[in-house]
């Protein structure tokens, strides 16, 4: 079965500078989507020639509103919104500073709110569109020394589901993809040596973390393909779902 429903559409992707965001931009462009690829610094490198690179700070609500307005005016109606921008904050609670807590929420939760709200405002009169938030399996399963990150992702997940409840009667679908450990700089930056990948796959009992039943980490493309499904015509009756893409690591769907 070939997924359909992309050709000629316009998408806005945050966090497009690397990892899952970059993989998603490539898949969207290959499928005929005009992609506005955004990151804190305009992601010029390794993007398809058809993509529009834009600098965007998702924590700045006015900047997000302005970008959406400009894309609608200059490129076309936005059909797909992809919340991929995210930052990691690790550390046990007693060591997390106020600024660190606020920063991770500003990007991971406020950023999702800012873009999704702006898109809801332009999609609602048209009564069509799809929004996908890339969250984390940490939003649904406690993680040792990751309270700030997990809480921010849980907030983004529930926000997206609530927004989906509001927008579903208008024909606008909101869904979540929740990756587990994925081969991105965010993941590899936590490894102390070249055995990091195998330790994550095997599990970390000292952190109460199960291993990965599939015996491998996800690639950015694994996660991006799941997002592509949720945008497709074939997912036309899928709304408010929370799709875990973690190789079975959380032992739940």
C-alpha cells in the first residue's frame, strides 16, 4: 500500500536542523510536499532544494505567529504542522535549576503550544489539516534523572490530545508520535563511551529502565515514517492517538 495525501501540500516543521526533523523534511519533500523547515538557526545544510529554510525560536510566540502568517501569504495554506523541536534536560530534581526547568518547558511544551495554536487559527476556517507532535516515550513512563524532560513531554502530549479533541469536529486531526531511544545527537550525547548503544539496548537496571525488545535503537527515519503515516490519507480516521515508536521498550502500545 502506498501512502497518499501529500502532493501539493504545505508543511511547517520545527526542529528541522537535525535528527528526526531532518529525516522528516526529506520524506515530506520526496512525497511532493512544500516544506518550511525551521530551527533556531535556519537549517541550510542537507535540506532538499525545494525546502524553505527559516530561523525560528519556538519559544517566541510572536515570531511563530509571524512565520505562520508569512507562509500562508507567500507560500500557501499550511496543511501539515510538525512539532519536532525539543531539548534534553537530565539530572535529578534537586540539582535542576530554575532556569534549566523553564528552558526545557519553554521549548518542549510552550513551543508546541505556540505553533499548534497558530496553526489551529488558520486551519479552522478551512476545516482541514493535520498536526503531529513528536513527544517521547518518557512522557508516559517515569525516567530516572529525567524529570524535567519527561514532564515537559507529558505536557506537550496532553496538550496535543486536548487540542485534537477541540479540532476533530472541524476535520483537523492532531496526533502524537512518542519515540524511544533514537540515533540522534540528543541520544549519543548521553553516552560516556562506545558501549553506550549496547547498554541502552540491553537495559539499565540501575536506572530502572528496561531494554529494547527489538534489539536495536530507532533511526530518525523510523520515527519520521510513523509521522508520515499519521499525516496520510490512510490515517484519515486517526485522531488524538499517541503512537509509541520505541521497539517495545516501554512494553505498551
